[in-house]
C-alpha cells in the first residue's frame, strides 16, 4: 500500500472542530481527520478557534501523519479519525 500526504492542500477545520487533511492511498485521494481533543491534549491547541487548531496541526504534523499512516495501513486505506487515545 502506497501512502503519501498532500502538502500543497491546506488542512481544513470542520464544523465539528476537527482538522481534516488529505492523504493519497494507492492513487486515491481521501480525507483524514484529527479531533480537537487530540490537538489540545498532544499538540497544544489553546481553543476551538480555527487558527489555534491549525497552528496545533502544523506543530504536530509529522506525528499526526505518522499516526494516520499506521491507521490507514491497519484498516486497508479507509479514512481515519484520529482521537486523543491514538497518541502516546
């Protein structure tokens, strides 16, 4: 399974307070998400404000993508929602 993350597509804050980011799995684009709780607990998001969530995402991007990759491999390339419990 070939997995890459799209660096030229900006992550987006959803109405639910998650940050959505793109991955390419075997040539198919899909969206992954990380919860605001995970961003708060592990990547220092100060609030649910868009700028705070995106700042936290960028701070933790390498770890977030690494964790997303592990989940994508485990569930055969289906979209994932990363939660606070997914990070040690």
